[in-house]
């Protein structure tokens, strides 16, 4: 069995989980979330690597490097999802199958959050399921990589 390598990339403000609006994002911290994701990934036979930044250019640089180390991506760019064409372009250059994931249900929040500039480049999108959404995202990638 091939063990696929998955990069889980977290963007702006996700390092503030546990402090940021717990009614929307829950009370878990980013390290706690990563432990859960690692468990989900192990169930699917994935080897996961985690990465987070609050700097858009760094996020783009990591997308450029991802092709050399990963087979697929789980992306939560945070607010950049809604307006960063730089991240969109970097994702397109990367060319890996990716799933967009959001902890909150962005489509039921502010109007501007309903826009995704990366959605059409992704093989799936999960929102509003909290930490469990990452399990769904990994399952979508699992199915995509099995093709």
C-alpha cells in the first residue's frame, strides 16, 4: 500500500484557535486540531505534515514547494480564501489535488466570506463541521488519490 503524503496548510489567524471567537471556531487550539487531524490521517494511511503562517507570501512559497514533498493538500487559507489571487495562482502552479476546508460555515456568515477564489481549483470543499471537517477533507483526498 502506498502511503500518500499530505500537506495540511493553515493560513492567517488559525494560530489563534482557542482564543478566537469560540462560538464560531470552537475552543480547540491549533496544536490540538493537528493531533486530531494526524489521527484521521493515520486511519487513511496518510503521512501528514502541518504548516501555518500569517504571511501570504510564505503561504505561496509553501505551495510552490509542496509539489516536491506531497501528493495532496488540505488547505484552510483563512480569510485569504476570499480574495488572494496570489494564493490561487500558486495553487494552480502547484497542481496537486487539494481540498478547501473551513472550520466555520463560511457560506452562512458575512457576504464576503461566501466568495472562494480557490474553490474551482480544488477537488472538494468542506465547511462548518469544526475539526471533523478535516476528516471529511482527508476522505475526499483519499478517494481522489485512489483514482
